[in-house]
């Protein structure tokens, strides 16, 4: 609801060169923050060959076969449950 409510405001802000540049900077900062969090999460969670294999397999299935993330989560949970 919030995104829909501020959509006209964002369109108005985009027309301003200064405020448009500010929004571009916010977008770049957001992407950079997500990248840093992703790298830190990977370094903290990929600790053994099983977790690395699960991550690589999930990435391949997600990109190549367009498999739903729900199935990937369930498959990872099943592998973890069977492994423990």
C-alpha cells in the first residue's frame, strides 16, 4: 500500500535532476548493501563441502531449470534432516 501511495511522489521526484540523482544514489547504495550482506552470509554459512554442494546445486537448479525457491528450501531441509 505504501508503494502505491508514494508512486505519484516518486514520479515527481524523478523529474527533478537533483532529486533524481539522489534516488539513483539510494538505488546504488541499496544494491551494494544487498551484495555485502550476501557475501557475508555466504562466508558465514558455507563451512563444509555439503553446504557448498547444496548452494551450488540450488543455484544451478534455480537458474537453469527455473525451479521454485520453495522446492529448493524443502530439498535443502530434507538433505539437512537426512544428514543429521
